[in-house]
């Protein structure tokens, strides 16, 4: 199981001390938080992509490359990269470059985003969001998988004899997660390609995400990638913890009530009862997080949203220290529960090894039941 953080990069006034971070402070604090994530033993740090206030992460690859240069083990990801409004050619080249700079310590999560005005800003029609998602991703895959691409589609100019540079590191493209809140077509796309599926899992009750994840697992099997329980699933989550539950609730309530993510809606008590948000003690956080596998099946990646709603950096870092204290327990419990046939989260090194093993099986002769050897070409033609 991989554990990590994801940030939406909001610049929200602190409702307690009435201050607000500048964009410069928010960007630099994001770097501090990512480095802290590695310090406490987390596996992943992911940043969103937004092009409108009150959010600052408009250039994920710039931010992640900067973090890569200051970390050693942390996997850098996105949450999400806008597949709808970004040019697939630029995505192919930007993320391949990040792959080289980070020595493979990266992957990306693709999504549509949830801000309608973004589409015309980049020359697209928001009513075509699903069609854009499918066409753009099909082209992105070809740009990574094929050396020379001839292509023509509906939403961009044709390509003739085009080669995206640099080529993916070690000839293995970045692993892709498809992030979704509500769209089954995204789950279908992830299943078709055998990619990962990331359920946001922070806004709505678990029953909503159970339906999406189960659909993805069934379609993953349908396309021949493995059994449903072997599909690659990631989940979001949120927490605010203190040693004492009452202190956690008291301290977090004003932030919750004013948060752009979920404020001005259900009460804190209703929201924690109906969604994965945990506000309480470390033990309550561990117990609730462990229930996720009961609802969604065994999965590979758990990301938490922590630095939002105007929480000052000092409190965010305190939250991460508390997370670091219970992280070994979470790892041990999830590992003990996971069946042997459920795969680990994909990494670049593991995917390169799998590719090399598959290639080796095609070049070495295999002994048949009668003792004869079948050469690779004969097997491929059989």
C-alpha cells in the first residue's frame, strides 16, 4: 500500500486568525509540506492543477520537478492533470521530461476538473468534456507507446510523422491513474487500458464510490487484465487529528465551516458520519481508514487531503507529525489484510522489470511436455 498526500492548492483565509497566505507563501509552503511528507515516511505527494483563483497550482510539472530535486524517495504525482484542456502533445513531453528528471519517481492522475469556465479559456467546449477526455487520452497513449505517430481527430490539428520528445524513461511511459468523482466513462477508460482508477472519496457517501469502483473492477476483468480484486485502485481521504477527540473537533470546526471544499453545507458531525473525513483521535483515524478496504476492496494507494481550508502551515506540519506516528500501524494492518493475489501499487522500477521479464519470455526457448524446445517465433505464430 502506498500512502501519501494530495493538495488542491487553495489560498483560503484563515477563519481563526483572519490572515491569508500570499500566492508566494502558498507555493513555497507546498514544497515544505512535500518534503515533510518524505521525512515522515510517506510514499507519494500529489498536486492538483487549477487555473483560477483561489488556487495556485497551475503548473504541476514545474512544482513536482522542484520537489523531485529536493527529495530522494518520494513519488511525485498529480491530483489531477486536466486531460480535457491540455494538449496531449504537451502532456506527453512535459511528463516524460519529469519522468527523466525524477529518475522515474512519478506518475500522473488524469481528470476533467470541475470548473466549467476553464474550457473556453483553453479553446474547448465544456459540453464535450467526456469526448475530449477519451480522444486526448487515446492520443497521449499513442505518443508514448509509438515512436512515430500519424493521427487525426476531432479536437486538434492532425499529426503526421510526429515523434514526442523526450521518449519515456527506459521505454516505459509513466503509470496513469484516472481520477473521477461521478463519471462511469472515466472508469471504463481506465479499465480498457488497464490503468489505475482513483476515486476522489471525499465529497459523497461511500455508496456512491462503491458503485464506481465496482464498475471499474468488473470492466478491468472484462478487458482481460486480471480478476476484479487485482484492479489498481486509489482513494482519497481527509483527517484532522489531535491526541484528544474533543480538541480535534473544537479546533477544526471553524476551518470546516468555511472551507471551499465542503463548507457552508452539512454540519461537521454529519459530514464525518457520511464521508471518509475523520476528525478525532489518532486511534479513531486509524480505525476509520482501515474500514475503507471493507467497503471498496483491497486497494493500492491512499492519499490524504490535509493542507486546505486556510489551515496555517504550522498546524499542517503538526498534523503530518501525528500521521507519521500512526503510519507504521496503518501499513502493518493493511499489509496483514491484503490477499496474496492483490498486486502492489505500480512503480517505475517494477514496470520496467515486468516489461523485461515479458520480453525475455519471447526470446528464450521453452521446453514442452515432450521435451522438445519451442523457439520464440514458433510460439508467436502458434
